[in-house]
C-alpha cells in the first residue's frame, strides 16, 4: 500500500515544490550497488524466504542462477525510496530518443498571431491531440466538399472560387457557397448574363482545351511541365492553347474571372506551405530513431531503453498532426485574407454592380466577433441591415458592414479562436447558414433537434482511433511486456496520459455545448416545441468564444505540464523503485524484484518487440496520411498548397486573362 501511494503521489505531485519532494520521496536507492553487495552474493534457494523461485509449468526454475528477491527484502536491503539515473544516461536517452520527436513539433504550421497564440497552439497539440487531429481533418473535409461543390455546379474557375470559399472558413467559420449560388442564379436570370454564364459547357465551347479549372491538373501531372517547357516551341504551343481557351469566354466572363483568379492567386501567395520540408522532418525523426536503435544495440545500453522507446512511441501522435498541418498551411498575415476578399468585392462592385459583388458576401460575422458577441443565435444568414440586438453606440458608424479598416483592426485579437487556427474549431460543422448546421453534430439524438453530421462523427472516430490505438496501445504493450511483465508504474503512466487526452476531448465537447446554447436562445424556429419544453433555453452557462478559448488554453497548459512531468519522472528515475520494479501494482503473487542484468537471450528477445511495435505504429501513421492525401481528400490540398509549379501556372493564367480581358 505504501508503494502504491508513493507512485500515485509521484505521478500527481511530482516536482510541485522542493519541500514536498524532499519530505515524501527519498533518493536512497542504488540498485547496482544493491545487486553487487547483496543479491549477487546469496545463493539461489527456494527455501530462502528472501527469495522467490519462478517456475514454469513443469515445476522447473526459470533462469537458474538468477536470484529474484521479494518486495519486502528489496525495501529492507535496497531502500524504500527511489534512485535517480546517472545524469549521463538521462541525457543520452533524451538526446537519442526524445529530442528528435520534440524537434518535429517545430514544423507544426499555425498563423503568426503572437507569442500567446503560439503557446496555446503547441500545448493544444500535446494536451488534446484527438481534438487537434479532429479539427485538422474537419478543415480538410470542408475544403474537399467546397471544391466538389464548385465542380458539381459546373463553375468556371472552380478551383479559384473554392479557394476563396475556403478562406471564408478561416475567417469566422463561414460558408459562402450558397450565397454565391443564389447571387449567380439572380445574375443569370435578372441581369442578362445568360444561363451559361460562368458555367463550363464543353458542348458550347468544343475547342476549349484548357480551362482555369483543368490548368492545374494538366500542368502538375508528372512529366508534363518538362514536356511543355523543354523548348521555346513547346512554350508557344502551350500559350496558344491558353489564349484560345480564354477567347472562348464571354467578355464579361473574362473580366469577372480575372478578378476572381487574381484574388485566389493573392491568397495562395500569402500562404506558407512546406510539404517537402514536413516530409523531410518526419523522415529525419525516423532516421534519428534508427540511429538510436543502432547505438543501443551496439553499446547495449541499460534495460530502461524499452521504456524510453515506449515514450517515443507515445510521442508519435505528433506525426499525423504535423503532416496534416503542413498540408493545410497558414496565412503569413492574419489580415491579408480580409484585405484580399474586400478588394475583390470592391473591384467587382466598381466594374460591374453590387449584385455581382454579392457573389462573395461581406465578412459579416467578423463584426460579431469584434464586438465580443460571438456565435449569436441566428436561424439563417445575418441580414445586411442594422442588427437590433447590437446597440448603435457600439458601432464605429451607422453603416453595415463596417469599413475595411474596422475589420482589419478588430480581426487579429479574435482570429485565434475564430477560424485562423486550423487546430481549434469548437463546432465541427460545414456551414453556419442554417438552423440545421448550427446544431453541434456530436450531440446524442435525444438532445438534437435535427440529424447529426455523420461525416464529423466519423472524423472523430478516426482521430480517437489514430491517437489511442496506434500511439497509446503500442507504448502500453512495450512497457507491459518488458520484464518484469505486467501493468506496472510505466504502464500506469501511459494510461494516465491517455486518460488526460480523453478527458481533454470531453472538456472540449463540453465547452462546445456551452457555447452552442447561444444558438438556441433567441429563435424558436431553430428548436421544436417539444424539445424547447424539455430544455431551458435561457441557460446562464452560455460561454462566449473568447472565454471558451481562454479556458481551453489554460486547460491545455496545465495538462501539458502534467504530461511533461510524467515523462520527466520516467526519464530521471522516479519510477526506479522497489515498488515499480516489483509486481505489486499488478497484484503478482508473490511479488518479486529482478535486479539481474539482461541476459543475451532476454536482450535479443526484447529487440523482437522494441523494433516492430513502434515501427508498425509509425508505418500505420504514414499509411493513414497517404490515404487521406491521395485517396479520401485527394483534391483538398490543391486549393492553397500548389507548390512552385502550381504558383507559376497561376501567374501564367492570370497574366493571359489580363492581356485578353477586353478582347
């Protein structure tokens, strides 16, 4: 019982204060000296009450000549406290195993929003990796859906339009696709643009070999760039095809597509991406770990190597998160996307009309965020006229939406929790333009007035499976099967960390629920009468997005520190005690302590588990990344992450549109 309390206290209160540390835990154990001075000098005897004989099914002693002492003997002869590892061993294990995993976190992509945001984003990865991965997968799925929607509607420049739509998602979680469709239908019907305006129609334009939508896939196909641009003649052929495609457009289409493509180009060029460097960092981690395996094998480091490998296996949670964040990228400036979209709307309004500018709605939701009234309950899009729920004295002017300067000034403070961070998303939904989409999709059916979003629930399942099964379980297996086999202190430590991740996810869902009640308070149309009578809609627990973000940051900092202390405790030797070396926690009867060094057979058998287990977890993570990139959401990465060749293609297309804009 004393040992159990000692270990539990170590996990919960380690290093909280020097006085507590000194009074409860004593560094009075040296197992090497105990083995040399005591264990190695007593003969093996099953009649000695200081020893435990471990027999096989035939009654034969396993490992003859190896003395296993009882737990009480260990406490009496070796010490009741713990023993720090030698500082050289600690530094060697950290440099070989832990540091490469930590370096990989430096390649995590997030927008430049100040030091506080950087801290919150990094600790969110460590404290709540399931929610982080869920948020990243949701944003990838949203981009995929937006691109497919533009293609399904047969829109010209579908890729550029979807790029602008995806930008709205990072500016307040907005979905402007339905606004675009409604405005385009009105232009075709009432303003004389024609039913085929901005529509890809190969029958009407049979000689159109290249469109802005097909340009990227044509030029980024393997080998096509070299074939096209290997000679001046090939370049001229390519440009002639582009010019013919542009000439098949109507004059108004050219003018409008020029502004749309130019805005998409500016958005892409204001985006940081590092697909190649992210892969290099991941394989750099792999090579560093392989080097650590080689050194451990050649120098035969101590038997704590297995538990350090388990630590690294647990840290593999950052591999999919870092890679997917590299696919999504981040804007180099928090205000650049606002300026680009507002410029696009102004250009369309000046060159055409207000109705044309309505293709891309104003960034109306940012006003709510800037006035500290996020997530106001609404059923449908926010109206363009003055909102009665906002006092006029709070507005910079009587115009709605506010001037561009107001948006640019008010956006950076709210950007961290309003969409710019891909790893933080309170509601894993696609659209906020209807009552149905404003309801959290993860709510159980008896609390949900409308059906849930099945894709979001599936992404949650994938995230939890990825983190727990392919990271926590391998770490648990390594520590569980490393002698002395059983659920001991290190297995308990990894389980506590996994529990922290699950609790963090639960608190994130709870915070989303407390915020979502704001959607149910003001509009009876959003909630059926039967549901409204069962649940009070005037709950005082409603949280603003800003408060929820601050609570999340504080929780993540505390959980990250707690997880870091658990890992530090394992590395410095706090679990190097008689209790953790025995089977007391696993209720092994009789419990015993094995202080003998690894035999050659044990060392070789250990490698049969130490290498395949983390290797399989690493390969499964890579396979999952490739499936997401190349199979499930194959098109979503083409919106912003175009690479050098894709960006050059955009320049060519926009330049050709500009030269032919009035022809």
